[in-house]
């Protein structure tokens, strides 16, 4: 320590400075010495990122000792160090730690959400709708890391094995979280916040919005899959729904091609 500098400091500041000089090496040593033991699993995948959608870089057996570098925001995954300089991510539920995992620094932000496919195959697209190009294909029980959602939660932004990111239809994914708690990573067509009133999501590739409740009425515009519309009413049979879109237009669509947030029959009958 520079004793000349130390003598120039006020007494209280000098004491604090001396204490800091003593504690800092201990803090650094503690951070460097955080270790964990792999438990409750026979063999554990170590992944490139904090989620099942990231590629597996190696596997470790139960009882392995690992260094703990940090965690994601909700501590569902921890970053570990292995002999040979390998750094990767494992689920925190399989790590018995020498320190509280929440005391580790957050080294990446992430939702901690994941899901698995419950369809024979599922297209991954570049955007939240069937009109977007395919960027990958998943099979039954494949895992994904969920990064976010569109604003009505009908499509999920995911990372899939191989490091590819894209969008999948929410209807074919079993998730470990309430989808509506995820961050909105795409505002959807027309943008804006999650609707507060009755709304519906277009499920057809293309859907005509018409001047009246029937296929004989003229077409106002064409909607696309994943588009969110406000529900204003229905005809007496409930087969057609009166809607409005963010662009300001209003008209009628066939109820068969909407996924509504409320029962169609709960909407008022509109002339």
C-alpha cells in the first residue's frame, strides 16, 4: 500500500480504504471459488446457452465438480466452467452449490421459459404467421427455449437446437410458463399493446374481411394468419363476427377462422 497516500487521507476515509483493501481480495477469491456438484441426474447436457433450444456442447455425469460463473436472470440456468476451459450452461435444479445461486452475477438475460413440441412436425418460421418463410422444422418432443411472444401470445419466439431462432404456433407447444408473462418480442401486425377488450387471432392463411356477414358481400381487405383483431359483435347465428383492425377499418369475418379471447356467443348481436 502507498503509505504516503494513506497518511494524507482523513482518519475515517483511511480506515475505510484499509478495510476495502483487505476485503477485496476475499471477495474476488470467493467469486473465483464458487463451485457446484452435479446431482439428481445420471448424465447432464451442457448447452451453449441458457435453454433447451441451445446446442449441446458436452455431457457430464452425476458427481462432477464444476466452477460456477454466473446465472440467467431468474436463476433457472447457471453458467459453469469445466476442465479444459469449456464454458456452458446447465439447469440450476441439477446443481448443488457451495454458495446461494442467486448470489452469482447475472451474465445473460433470459426468460428461463422452455417448451416441447406436441405435433408430429412443426414448422419454425421467420415471423409470427404462416405467411412467413420456414427457417427450420421440429419433431415431436423436440425442446425449444422460449424468448418471447407476439402480443396476443398466439406465436412464440423460440431458439431451437442448432442455434436458430424463429417463430412457432403456440398451439403446438407445451410450455413451462404462462405464455402471457413472456416479453413481447414482436408487436404483431399493427403493433400496439396486448388488447384489453375482446379480441381474436386469425388462424387461416388468408381471411377476407367483408362488408356484411356473408360470403356474398364485397371484400374490404384481406387479413393474414396471426393478425389480431378487435371483436365488436356477431350476427344472430354467431357464424360471422364484426371486427375492427388497427388500421381503422371495420367489417365482417367468418368466425371459423378466428381464435377468440371470449366465447363468440358472449358478443352482442350487431346489425
